[in-house]
């Protein structure tokens, strides 16, 4: 079976189909696997995924607001990411699989998009780029927020271009909003394991300085969070991770500016772990003023990172800076020699 969303297929069924003919025994055997799979998928979102025969409507993307409960970050969508979908919609004159919307009587726009964010963006882009006549094909569903969340989650699980971080942010908000902060209740409702749910939500604890080291949020996988989070709890390891992430982030920016291939997620992860696991000699030296009195300490670790600590004193700022000057100059000289 293709990876096309089973839920979308169900909701996209054409109205007024003829009554089904009872299958023969051979046909029943041939389709048994699909039926079992269908039942399992429908079970995951209960009444929100009932197979209904609803007519489709045609509307403009501008008539729909985007429901914020969907995992996909609309702001991250762009022409490059959706190029193949744009071409497909253009070739077919519209979206083959209908989006799902719900009415918003008191909202600023007539409809709110529940599923079909990529289709909405692609058609909106086409409308703004010489194809104003292409409409968004959709089905209207009467869903509350929790049912809409489960419906969107089922469809999104079929997609490969939603990052684990997007899922984590979405799940974290939903567990508090719909399930009283109880992850087990949410996992049972979504028919996923609690451990899998916990991994996605834990990923939201990764600080921005680490996220920025990855070329794209798509590269930051849930399994990486399991390795990084324990290291972040140790102050020394966190400092090393931050320094390594800053260096990698700078390299990523340089490569983007030169249209070079980005550093892949696996390599980023390897470099981050290496920054905290490579063993070597730690060097320490006192920071002293002119009379030889120590006012602090400089530590250089195996990654050549300098960490300065100062002891409170009555010295002026100028005096402290003068004491730091030879330490900084020595570090710069050694760095130049290595290059």
C-alpha cells in the first residue's frame, strides 16, 4: 500500500456511490490484509475518522485560517520544500486528496484548515504566481479540537517531511490541553507507545543553541535527544556542547552563503558528542596582577576552550582587564601558530 494517507482516502470518498456488492470469498481473502490495516488506523482516532460520504467544496486558500493545533509549522514551508507537490497540483489542476476544514462561524475567515497544510500552501503559492484559478478542494467536517488533533496526527504520521521537533512541540501542547498533562492518557488515545511519545516531547527541551547547529529541524531526530539531554544537565558538558554548537552553526551559515552542502545531521551529532567525550589533559594557570597576587584562574580543556573564573576583589575594572590581557594574547598566539 502506498504511503498516501488512509484517512484522507476515507474522507475523500465520492458521495452517492452505488451500494457495494458483497465480495466473493477470493476477493475477501485478497483484501483481508488491507481491511485489518484499515481497522487499526481508524481505531486510532475514533469518531473523528468515521468514513463519511461528504461532497467536496472548492475554496480559495485565503478563505481558510490555519488551525494552530496541527504539528506542521506553516512558516517553515517554502517553494523548494514543496516543489514536487506544486508541480503535481499544477499538472492535475488541483489537489487530488481533499483537505479537511471546519466552519468558523465566529472566526475572521469562513473556514479553518485542520489537515492539508502543504496543499493549502502549494495552492496559495500558485494563486500568487500566475495561477489564480486553482482552488483548494476540501471536505467540511464537524470536529472539536481534540478530535481535530487526532485526525491531523494520524495523517501526519504518514508524512516524512515533518520534523521530530515539530511533532514534539505539537504533542507537548496537546498533552496539557487535551489530556490533563498525563502522557499515558494521550498515548493510549493516539495508540502509540508512551516511550515514543516521551521521546518526542523530551526533544522540546533541547536548547536553541543546539538546534541551530543543525542545518534544518528535520535533521534533529528524537533519538539524538536521548543522547544530548543527559549531557546538558552537566554544567561542564553543557559548556562544551555550547562551544561546539556555536562553531558548527557558523560553519552551516558559511556553507549556506556559498551554496555548499550542509553538514549532515549525523555528522553534527558526532561532533557534538566528540566535544564532550574526547579525553585529554586539562591545563590550569593562575590569573595574577602586577604584584603577583592571584585574582582568578584560567582553565584550558582538551578542546582548547578557555574558561576564566575571577575571585571577587577591590581591584578596578581596568586592573582586572590588564591582568586578563596576557592570558588572551597567549591564547591568540597559540591559535595562530596552529593555523
